[in-house]
C-alpha cells in the first residue's frame, strides 16, 4: 500500500511517501515542479510519484514531520449526509431514505491532519465524531456519467467529520455552522492512489473512541454509491483535481446515544478503513 502524505517539517510544507518507519522526502526532489500534492494531482502524477516513493529509502524519521491535510487548499470539500441505512433510521422522522444525496460543504480550515488534536470550542460541549471515507478527484468533469465516475478518482483517504451538534440546527434549514468550526474535523493521514473499484466496493469502515468501537459498517451498504455521488455532485458543479468528496458515516455517532456522549479533552478517536489506513486524533479545548 503506497501512502503519500502532506506534512510540515521545521515549519515548512512538504510531501512524501510514508514507508519503512520513515519518510521519502519527495517534495525535496520535485517541489520546484509540484509545490504541493494538489499540483501533483492536477498533473495526473500521483501514481508515478507513488511508484518512485516505493523504490527509494526513507530520508527522514516519522518523528520529524507533522501530518497536514493531504490536499492543501482544495477548491471544494463536499460532504454526504445520511448515507448508510441505519443512519436514516436514527433520525426517527418516519421518512424513507431520500432519492438524492443530502449534501453540505466544509471549509479547509475546519480540518486538521493526522495526530493533531480536534478542538472543542468554548461555544459548545457537543463535539461529535463521524468516521468516513473520502475520495479525491483527479480528473475534472461536469455531468459525469455513473459508468465513468470512478475514472475521475485520484486517491482515497479518511475523514473524521467532526460536528458541533447544537450548532447544526442553529438556524431553520442549514448545517453549515455546526460543520465548520475551526479544527473540529480531520482528514488523512495520507492519500492512497486509486487503482480499481475493488479498493472501495466492499470494505469495512470503523470508528473507535478510546478503543471502544462506536461505528462499523461496509461500503457495500452505502445508500448512494461512490459512482452516484460523483455523478450527482458533478451535475451542478464542475469537479476539479484536488476536490474532496466525503462520502458518509455509519450509525453510532455520540449524538445518538441516550444520553448523548460528547467528545472531551483527552479522548482519542480513530477512524480506520481496510486498505486505506488509520486516522487518529486527540481532543483538546480551544486556547
């Protein structure tokens, strides 16, 4: 499994291959051509870079880097809500699953990288977790047919789509506020170059809090497939290289416990998916 990560080292942004307990510093070799992984993806060069990283020895120890969001400054981060059958039932509103995906946007500033703390803001104690698989677009397109959709994926990664629950319903019809507090979610740790549908067709996705399994399901049970999500989103907006589509979380978020169980400082949240990796974050209060 080739893992390509964005990171900072001594305060400077870079990228490289994670392997053998260390880091192949690919941006030291290619930074003039591709300043970040976003430019690598735009140039269709992620797979080539991954192959190079597999052949080289590590230049740096893992301890030398701090993981960043894998795609710096993506144009769009679009998230899918209620995309597993049991999630729809959690709402207890008597409504069947909708025929089209529920969508909302997140801003890059609302995410941190692997091993960085998620930040609980002073405005609310209701910080929650949502473990998800995210796909990174590698080929631009508008009104992409479902049959062609997977050919537009460059890579896979993981997301903890952290949410401030009582701000999700702060107004009548939107969830924007509760989904976009600074540093409440995470993406990472790395990108896994996409090769074929077997990577995502039926893989396990699990979220743990302090080692306790809170969410577990398989992608084969998603209400809206990866193909459908790309097709639907590209109907109204042009998808461009580096865009991130966060594809939905299983049942079991803290808000659904009775009483609800919110994240607190000192907690450790892990999101893991077969063939992609493990995204881990602690929790801290702002300031």
